[in-house]
C-alpha cells in the first residue's frame, strides 16, 4: 500500500526584493531553499501562495505573450558549467539562441554581438566556433555568463556559479560577475555556500534555514555582527588566516529536519544551543535588529 507523501514547502513566509543595481546574496545549508527561491523569482516554479512581481508587474497569471516579453529581462547562470551547455553545438550558436528566440537582432548581426559578449567575459571572439569540450570549467562558466547576458537582462540569478570550479579560478569568475553587475547595473541574486564571496560581492544578504529567512540585512553588518544563532554557526565555520579574528567553531548537532515534517515554532530550535520551550510555541517573525536588519529569533536581543 502506497502512502501519500506530505507536500514539501521549500520556501515559506518569505518577503524579498532585489533592486536595480543591487547584489543580494542568499546563503544557507543544502536544502535550505536557496535555489528554489531563485527559480521562484524567475517564474520557473509557480508559487502555491503569495505573489512574485517583476518591475512592479505580477508574474502570476501573466499571459504567454507577457512571459515572452519578460523572459529576455531575467536570466540565470547555472551551477554546473558542464551540464548547462549542449555538448553537440558550438558555443557561439548557444549564446545566440536568446537573440534568435526573442528576435533581438537580424541573423547577419548576431555573430558580431556574440563576439562582443565573448570579449566582455574575457574570452577570444574566435572561441565562438568551439564546442564546450574544448573549454576548461572556468571558461565554460564564462560562456554561460555570456549566454545569460545576450538578451540584455535587468535581473540575473547566479545559482552557485563557482561551486563546481577549481578554487584557483573561482576568484576570477566572481570578479567578472562583480564587474559586470556594476557595469550593467544588474539586479543580481547570488546564491552561494561561500560566505566570504558573498561578503565581497553582495550589498545585502539573506540567511535561509529550512525554507525560511532567519536573518537579513547589509552584508557587511550581518557578517561583522551576526544576530541569529544559525548565522553565527555558519560564520564560525569560515576559515580565517588572521589568528586574531578567529572564532570558536560552533558545531551544530544532528542534521537539518525533514522539510516534509518541520519542527513547530522556530525551525532551527532542534539544533540550537540556546533553544527554550517557548521556541516551540510560535514561528518567530523577522524583527528589526538594527539599521536595515532583521532577525527571526525571540532571544536575539539577550544573546547579543
């Protein structure tokens, strides 16, 4: 006999905005809902409740023609530079796909646009004739970035764009994204496990745990003085070369709970060293915790 599984709410009670020219980082353990959030904002996953707005217009219920118009303004850079490119097609043709689909340029003008995009991401324009297997991982991700920029988007989701790359070239790709974001004035949602990268690249940060935002605010302020116990635990795991700035590692017991059966009240309480019985009674709301900051912890003030 088959038992029906409980539905999974990958993202719950979330209110987030990304302004033009702003880079917002999303951090948290695997399974916290980071990638789901990115796909929700792009309309790749329909929300079961609430609404997603792009430039003030609701995406829910948008017609096919409206979606086609909006799609060119929102793009994504995927995590896997190997699986996100078609191995049987030359990269120039793949970068030009968006131009053709949206009818942005005549066919004769597309090669020049592809060449300009390749130069913009630090590749030789002649590489348009190559196949994906002829590139390194970092070069493939540059191709993926060029493809995402082809339609001239206003909003870009970068879903763990450097996690599959060698450490030696991660910094190069991050610097490329940072430069392009500033140069083009993009609204950027940067999803990552790498907290130092988020601190360097992003203006604001959202800390997610089991589908909920537990802390948000200016990246520098959150990382300098985290308010939520989960944020403190994440930051304590970050390696530091400066011995004077090292903090004691906070080891979280157990594994994150199942998203099909989350704990009552605070979703982090089953792993929190500061949890009290009242933490199980109600879901803590995000409350102001300083200038432009918010934290979802009923003990945040006393723990500070």
